[in-house]
């Protein structure tokens, strides 16, 4: 037996409570590649009942962990993958908690998970659920309850998913041996079954399902008044030796050589080079097994000593695999072992939006707005996954030739190189723009000034692109490329879009100006806000400017006075001429 094989069983029910706020899931991949590279996952969460949204929190945490963990690159370690995924989920729950006015309400839950990869057990834990390991008759609790004592009879959780924007997570790992037995429980089980009895129950029986039923019966017999959940896993077989966890060192996978048409890498035949820059190359390749075509992205060899750049490249694949949208290019999950650092994307036979804009001036409003809506939906898919694009520009947006030929152009956002994912530790540092990491014409100037405007940065980029679609120009002109500091930006002035396209309404122009405002207090907060004002007139923008009104009133007064004086002068001339 060359693969890990576990016998797994579980139960998760409300017990005597009206609602079940626990959640349990596990996955034992059938595909050899997935099992070998990502392992077996078991997860249990217990929603905090006093938090009101505990049920939603536990279900979200468990479901997103399994889904997102298996989307992480196989070049990441288990520890790094789990911690990054859980940090992102935690921030998502924390932000949703702000929907409640009362500070005691929120999306809170405990979380405990096991990942079994090769012969190693990895565990992640926060809260008071528990993970036990039974080996050769001795049971060990791998986790520590995160609780604080209020008085002799009361305790409360000191840590939980969704409790704080920064997740304080416990992680550990141990070597496994065949015959080990694993147990995950919620407090509705272990608070009512003493440790010796729990050990006895876990030791008895040869099937996980029988042990699971026995633990459930014991908890009910002990008078459990809480939701009851448990996962039992019996380790029957393990691989002969440990797999090399090659993501422990990002440089473990070598950089691929410079590729040329006709060369092959891991069963992919290079058809042609599509793009090359100082950071990466894109190749059109053909899978020799399926005959299908896709795009292979490789890092540039001049980054071989830049660990942060390598980390950023690897992160791109994970970001792309988490985002599912018809307006974002699909990253293809690898089905065989890689011998070099690269990842695969779907191939889009088309043109860049930059070329399309040049070929479609003046803009056709209906067609252009349809494209803007698609770009907005693509960006929202990033934002729904706690990610900010940061470098959206026409060159990073493709239109397929088939959709253009059909008269209904469809866009795809195709680059993830500068994406910021909330919840990852490295994202606390400001984005560094080294020319390629952001394009000054479209990137929010705040990035260059060392600040991260979050979603509002993507709002700025989208408004700039919309301005260019309708005018063929940039909202602050070409001089924005020369700006280097705050003083340079202060000298810029927004150029009314109507100067380039007289057909643009006042309200549309005002929405664009608000979208590219340098001051975040004046700029739209979300993509939806910008889109709403671009597609329907905002009454505020239709009101006359009070300064203009005042000036107009003053001008009218002077015109009346001048007219009166002129008539008086003519009358005097007439009277004197009669004398």
C-alpha cells in the first residue's frame, strides 16, 4: 500500500437543542495526485450560540477550509496553506460581524482541523473543541482549550474564529504510525464524557462507525445538553516513507529554462511565446495527453534569488484557483507532478482591452457600458474572496475573438501578479511598486505613497478605465506618469471627460471624477456605488454648482446695471442734442 488510508466516521446533531450550530466535514481524495500532494482533511467547528450567527460561522469555516485548502498550490507547505486559508476565513467572519450593532453579537466559532499528508499529522486549532490521538493504549490531547475563567462556575472563550481581525492560531505536527486513532470532538461530547471513558470508547472496536456510535450514545446517556459532534479516524495504512514537503523551501522547485517552440516540460509542448517581461513569461502550450491548449506562466530567471518574488508568484496560482467568475481567467489545477516552477491557465484567443479601446473611438455607449459591467463583476469576484487586484489596467483585460465576432464582447481579467489578499501576514506591508508591480496611469497614487486604499484602489482603476473607454484619454492626462510624490499629484487637475467626448452627460462625468478622486473621503467606497452612478443619473450631480450659481447671479446683476447705464447715456445724448 503506497497511499494513506483512513477509516473515517462522524456525527453532528443538535442534541436536545432546537438548532445545530456545529459543523463537521472530511475529505479523503480519490485522485492519487491530490491525496499525495494535499492529503486527507478532517474539520470540526462549534458555533458560539451567544454570538447569534454561530451556526453560519461554523458552516462557513468548515466548508471554506476544505474548499480553499485543496485550492492552495502544491508548492505550499501544509502549515503555510492552512494558516493562510484560516487567516483569510477569520477576517471574512470578523468583517461580517460588523453587520451587528451589538458588540457581543457576531460570526464566531471554534475550529479544529487535521491534515494527514504522507506519514505526518498536521493540526490547526482555535477555541475549546478538541483533538485527541490514541496510540498503543495511551490517549493524548493534542490541543489546548482556549478559555478564560470568569469565576468558579463560569468560563468563556478567549479565542475563536471571527473574534479578532488577526487570528491567534495553534498549529502543530506529529509523525503518524499505522494503528493510530484520531478523535475530534465538540464540547457537547468531551464535557460530558470523562477522559478515561473517552479513551476506552476510542480503544474499543475495529470500525470507525462503531466507535462513533458508541461515543454518541455515551454523550447522550451522560445528559449532554449541547450540540454533539465528533470525527473518528482510524489510521489503517500509510505510505512507506515521508513525501518531501517541497514547499517548506520555496526554492526547492527549480526555475524552468527559457522555453522555445518545440520544447517540452512535464508533458506540455510549447507552441509559442505569448508574452515576456522582467517578471514572467507566458507560453501557449499543448497537453500531449489531452491535446488541449492552455497557457503556462513561468517566473523570470532574474528572480531566482528574490524569495519574496518567488512567494508572490506562487501565491498567484492560489488566488486564481480560489476565484470563480466568468469574467476572471481560470487557473487550471495541476494533475501531475511538476518538475519546475510554473502554473497553468486557460487560453484566451483574443485581444487586450487597450487595443479594443483604440479601435473603438468614439465609444458606443451601450456596448461600452456592457463591458464596464463585466469588469465590475470580475473585480467583485476578487473582493468576495477578500482580495484586491491593485493593478487593473486595459492590458490585463482580454476580450475573446469569438465573442467579438458574435457582436457580444466578453472580458476576462487575466493577471494576478499584484493581488493583495487580506488575512495573509505579508499583506500588512504596503505594496511596493517597482514599475511592473503597478502602472501609474491606472493604479491609485496612494500605493506609490506607501498606503493601501483597499477596495477603493480598485474603484480608482475601474473609473480610470471607464474614462479611457469613453474618451480614449486619461482623467489626469499623460503627466500622471511623471508623478513621484504627493506634491506632484497635488498639481494635477481632473480633465472633464466632455472635453474629449461632447456626448458625455454631466452626471456621468461627475461620477468618473468622484471615482478617481485622490481623497478617499470623496471617492466611492465600493464598485457597486460607482457602477450605480455610471448607469443611472445621480440627482446630486444634476444640481447646479452653488459657486457657479453665485457667479452667474453676479454676472446677471452687472449686465442689468450696464444696460441701465447704457440706456441712460443714450437718453442724455438725445436730450443734449435737442438743446
